[in-house]
């Protein structure tokens, strides 16, 4: 690989580099490109990122805006009270049928989104997304079913999986390593109902965790885990009478399985208790961390900051915003990140190269192809306009008219069809960018 350094030394250096540098260094040589895009290098780089996670002060915030309906991802510095915004990343994709994608969950900096039967994996670190194959359980094959999806990471196989629980009980799982869906033989526990349908299921230790209840005793909440490796369900008990008649959500706080227990029975005394399972699987290790007393503007708890404050969704005079709640003073401070309510999501930021070895999404290819065609055609000067000098602003117009059969019967030199040809007329270089935009809009139609 190098005439001066042993291959293992170069490999160690590359493992220490940030993702942005590794993306650029793929252009150094074919051997470097092959190395950086191998699954082994991607997994080892992720492992190293995990070792640095305890020293990382970055959070990633997902928030959705209305009109236009756009998803934004912001990197935040959580090392001080200023909560500085480091970088803003926009999802290069919009939902076709709903206003925003629904978030299934996040794991190791990878996000899973969906709309109806369309599932997306999105990696903000490398600005890349892929569309998953069509699932096994579809409306056409099984009719209208109520489904509960979840997303997690299996560290035993270094595999990311999307799980769908359809009712009546059918369970299927997608494996990123195999790039396929399959129906599993997992048996959903009888007499159990899901209590939280809107928030992502917590992913921890190679399993996803749902808040459920006993149908025979609705005041008895439980935790249902699905092992991503063994593909089996397991029930976890909670302390007796600690969470009766409460709205429960699963979460991960400080690397431990956690519960957000909302008590909304009385409007005047709404609150959320945060419980942490200090030793995974041990019922007696559940510990109440703190309680957030909701004022009128707070509607949800998102995560715990390093300074002890809590990130919450709050309704402030201007808009719904991500805010910081101080448990001691009970003061709510706006952080200047607005968005649609119940669509905020905060997680630790983990730089990774996941999806780098996957082919580009078909949507991305089509868009790139269209943009390239527009760029190529815009660079060709028409004989009628070559050498023409504009004199007034009225002459600096740019028209892009699609030629259709019946209006334009001319053909190109290689005898191709007239479909998609354009009659172009522009007079100044300054109007070229406008021409490109109009051309791309016509291609999209």
C-alpha cells in the first residue's frame, strides 16, 4: 500500500481519522478506496468510535419543519451550557405520501425512517441513505394490518436490523448484512398489548425494548424485549405498583435501559419520572433518577445532558422548540431549534461509515442522472444565439420548452426520438443557472 510505511501502520492511522477525512482519502488510490469501503474496516472504525464515545460531547438532534416539509439533523456541542450548534445536515429526501417520515429509531448514528411500506436507512455522517427492499408483509398480500416497527444493532454479528410486528401477530426482520427481509418464527407473547405506538423502541445490548401491558390487568405495565440475534421475545417485570396507570416509554440514558413514566391523570400536576435499570435484567436494580414537573409548555422528555439538565420539547410563545430544563430551578431555556411537536429526537452522535459499502440508492441515481443531463445540455450553445450580445434586460430571458411530437418533429444527429428534447434560447452566461433549474424541473415532471 505504501513504499514507506508498513500496511498495518497505515491501517492504524486511517482508523484514527474522522469520517470526513476518510471520505476524501478514498480518492488517493484504488487500494485506499478498496480498504476504506470494506466491511471489516467499517466495523473496526465503528468499534473505535465507540471507545471514544465517552469522551464525545456531541449530540445529534432530529427536528422537522413545516412548509416546506423538511427534515433537519443538527450536531450539538453538549460540553457547556451554551449548547452551540456545530453543523446542520438536511435529509436529501422527502416523503411521498406523508408530511414527514416516521422515525423508527436510531443506533450508532444510523437512522431508520419509514412511510407506509417504504423503509429508509440514513447515515448523516456520510450523507447517504438507502431504500430497503419491499417487506414480506404487505397490504396486497395480507390486507390492512397494524404494525409496530423497531430498529436496533446486533453487536454479535455487527448487523443492523429493522423489526416489524404486525397484528394479528406476524413478525418479520430486515438484515442490513443480508439486505433482505424474512418472516421469523418468533412467537408474540399471548395476552400482551403494546402501550406505546409513537416513540421509537429502545435499542440496547442487541435487543429492542417495547413498553407493554398485561391485557388481563392493564394497571400492570411490563417491558417486552426482542433479541435481534436469537429472534425471541422476553418479558421483563417492573417494580410492583411503581408505574400503575401511567404512560410509559422506553429509552436509553447513560448506556442503561430507562423508562420515561408520564403521569397525566391530573392536568395541574403533570410530571414525568425517569427510571434507570442499573443492572440489565435485574428487576431490583430499577432506580428512580429524578422527576420532571411539567409546566404548561413541556410535553415530552428527550434526553439527559451532561450538566444535569434535561432536553425537553416545549411550547414557547413563538413555536415548538427544543429546550433545556433545569430540575433545580425548574427553569425552561429555549435552545433556538424549532420543529414540529412529537417529531424531535436526540441521540449521542457516533461517527461511522455504515452504508459506505452499499450501492447508491436508486432515487439518488435518477436525480444525479437528471442533473447531469441538464448540465450537459446547458453547456451547448445554440447556433442562433452564438455570438449574440445582449443590449437590454428584456433580452436576458431563458426559455426551456419541452419539444413534443406534433410541435417539433426534428431529430438529433444520432436519429434519437424527439421525446425529451428541448428548444433552448439563452443570451447571457448569467442566465445559465436559471436555465439549469428550469431544465431540472422539467425532467422531474
